[in-house]
C-alpha cells in the first residue's frame, strides 16, 4: 500500500462514478473576458504605471517619474473602463492559487500529497502541515495581490469623477465595481490577517507613504466599518441587477449584497445579513441549477445559479490552471489527455478521508466533486487515489482553460439564509427546513424533518438542525474556498483542526521531516516578513 494514499481513499466507490473519467460540457467563452482581452494592452500599461518600484509583498505604489503622470494617462471613458477591467485581475490571481491553499488546503477538507521524489512544493507542504515560518514568502501571496488590487481601485475612485462620460450611468457602474473590488480585497485581507493597513488614497510620494505608514495596522473592525461596509453600500446602490451579454461577468448588485452578507457573517451578525440575502432570493434572478455539475463547467457564467464568478480566458493569456494542480502527481498525462502534469505542481487540494466520509451514500454531488485515479489498473489490490474533479472538464490545453471559478452562487445564499434564520430565531423554523431540503433535493437525498423514522434524518432539536446545515455547507461548497472561514465563524476551528491533525499524523508516515506537523495551528496568517522588517508592523500572535 502506498503511503500517500492514506488520506485520500474513500471507504467505497460511489454509485455512478467512473474511475478516471469526467463528463464533459460544451466549451463557451465568456463575453466579459472578450471585453477584457480588448482592453488588455491598455490595462497592462495601467498596471505597470500603478506598480513600478514594488516588490511582490509591498503594497505601496509610488508614481513613477516619466512622461506619463496619473492625470494625463487617466482621462477618458475608455481608459476608465480599461482600468476597472484591470482591477479584476488580482482577484483572479488570488483565486487561481493563493486562496485555495489558505481556505481549503489548510482546513480538514483537503490536503497535499508530497511526491517523495520531487520536493519542489516544500512551501506548500508547510501550509498544509502548519509548519510555515513568519519569513516564508507564502504569506505575501495574498497580501501582495490584494494590495495591488486595492491600489488600482483607489486610482479609479479618486480620479473618475471629472472624466466626461457619454452616459453618467456608466460612470456610476464603474465606481460601483471599483468599490466592490476594493471591499472584496479588504475582506480577504481581514479574513486572512486580521488587522491590516488602511490605504484608500493614491500614494504619489514617499512623504505621503510615510504618513500612511504612520497609521500602522488598523483594527479589523475599523477596516470593516470605515472601508468595507461603506464601499459595499456604494456598490449596492451603483451596480445593476444584470449586465448585458458583452459585460456578463462583472460584479452585480447581488454580488455586492452577498459579499456584505459574508462580512456580517464573519462576525456572526446574522440580523444584518438576513435582509441582504432575502433581497437576492426575492429578486427572482437566481435559482438552483438542476444538474450540480453544470454549475462548474466552461460557460457556467450563463448558469442561473452563478451570482459572481472569477473569469478566465486562454485567448487573453489568462487561462485557468488551478485544477491541474489538484490532480494526482502520479497521473502524468493520463487524466489531462496528453498535457503533462508536473509532479511538483500536482497533488494539491486533495480531498481528505474526512471530507469523503461527510458525503452520504448516493449523494449526486460526490460524482460531481470527487473522482478516483487508479495508479496501476493491472493491480487489483492497488488503492485508488481520490482527487477533486469539481472544476476539471477535459480536454485542457497548455494555456489552461476558460474555466470560470464560481465565487458566489445561489446555493450558498440559501444555506447562509438557513443558518442566519436558525441563529436568530432559534428552535427549528420551518423555513430553515425548506432551504436545506432544497439543496438536498438537487443532491438526490431524502429530506430532513422532525420525527423522520430514519434516525440520521430526524432533525428534532436546534442543535440537530445546526449540525445538518453545517454538513450541507461542507459537501455542497467543498473546494470553493469556504471551509476555513466557516470554521472560524463556528468558533470550533482549533478543535476541529486539532482532531484532524491527529488523524493525519496517525496515518501519514511521511511526516517525519515535519516533527511539529499540525502542532502549531494558527488562525491568522503572518504579516509578510518584508513588511514587518521594513515598516515595523506588529506581527500576528504566534508568529513573533
């Protein structure tokens, strides 16, 4: 038995799951990505303007000396549109790599299988085993892109008002998108680092930078109340309910409402979140897709379940490649039909035994989320390797795929509203059962109700219902960057992860190089070492 199989294999194969095969979907290109491609040269120039002189982890962006200044570059409606297109880029960067490592792979949902013959992903192993040090560059993989995105949105929000537009509604919508994106970047920062540095203006000189640095890290609560919430309220009042086909993929009013609901959820302020979620439900614009797998395939931006998705495009040299990292390193070119999977890049975000066990028998979501790879089909005793198939729709190309990454979807709205109503009303409200059972019906599972003769389906107490909602969230939203932050909200993150670590250490005999694996679990990431050294920021607890 291969040692790396321990956390990967499920107790049994599930009905309807074909080993090593994934049902394809027709491939359609996002119209919004065609728009982004059109402005690619423009926002590439703008990106250069905004980031000259910056190291990867630095957020400060000084105005460069040269023939272009901020004022004479950013003057037209077309440039403003190109700028806001460019402000989405860092969100795509975060979702392509950094966030799944931080929110899924650190959790009990997924893990990393190291290749004993290729240690090229040692830093990724250290994330999974909680062996990172404060000096690791991994921490900057969220800090850097988020602050670069914030810098871009600051330029837009500060400079757009004097620019003449043929239709003022277009200017309002661009401001709404910029406000949404700035709030999103700050939300990711506060969820990952806690207290962070508030930067809401263009930084044009070292003197101005020094003034901002003197503020140091602001309390997380201050970032939320003074930046995130006002930005999202502006976005809600500025963004359209829907975009036309050419602009499909941009942030909408519902996306801003959902992000604000998630901000309130992080602090268990369910009362504030309920009307935001209800507004999305009452809009009638979204519904549960009948086929679970259709939500994740190419062209999913047309799904009625998608509220906001991260856009990728091979034609714009911005293809999605994250799913290749999630394939077993042993698979070579087998699953990708000829595209070589680098052993040092693969085997990340692999499902754990605990996640696999969370799926009920005959749950249709299992076959749409997890597949098995047989390393040696000729060996009947060979143990199968479980891997995530949620976003894997072969064939793929060397440039990745046009695979959009769902960020917000309607099923999450339904489960969030179920949780919010339970936590505010108490007891076992009928509406909560309706919401949870709506999700279970799509999964082909029997319904929960009080007095169900099947013990596992008998939900007769508030705590029964709470645990049922949490189970549904885990399996419905697996691999979608929710689990770690859900555990934070539940208040049981350290308890769950300590138990998970003990299970992993018991069965992973290759953890010897990490004697302290799973022994130093910290909720927040470290402030990047370069930032602490350069600017004297205080470090997060446990990283000093």
